[in-house]
């Protein structure tokens, strides 16, 4: 007897997953290392982990499209993130939180753009899809501490 499994591939589901996974201090540190030292995209890495957990493999040809989808928001996100980090000690808690909230809104927009790129035809059901490993290889990362 076949069982139908419903998978929620929505921007909201991805956002909830990301917030939950990002609570891990170890993963947070790894993703920031990936971002700062290898110019990796945290949201794309999280998407890879999300789809790995759902046992869905991203066709390798889709990675270029996913990276392209992040380009426009990255133009705003990267300098905002750099400014927030630089000014952290000069801002009061409220000002810092305001900058962080703007950054999080852009992150959420990025996730919406990524999910919009997902095409069911380019997702393959597979027990161990290894999207995250593929993304690390694509960035030239041999070890993520």
C-alpha cells in the first residue's frame, strides 16, 4: 500500500526550519565561517540542509540559479551586515536590534527568492541527497570547523 507524504516546501516552512537550526551554536559558527571565510551564502547553505533533511536532492544545474537569486539582496545585505558588526560597540541595544531586524528582513526575502526558484522537476527524492556537501565542494571548502 502506497502512502502519500506531504512535504511543505514554502518560504514560511523554510524560515521556521532556519530559525530552529540556527539556534545550534555549533552550526551558527560553521555557517558564519562559511560566510566570512569562503563567501558562502548562509541561506543557501540552510536550504541545502533543509532539503537534505527532507531527503530531496537539488539538481546541480539549479545551484547557479539559486546563487543568482541571492545576488540582488546580497548587494544590500553584505554592507548592512558589515556596518552592523563595525558599529556594534557604538550602538545602544535598541539601535543594534533595529539594524539586526533589517538584516533579518533581507534574509527572509532571500529565503523567499530561493524557494521561488525551487522547481519540483529539479528536486529528486533520495535517501542521502548531500546537497550541503555539494555546496561546500562548490565553494572549495574541504573542512568546516
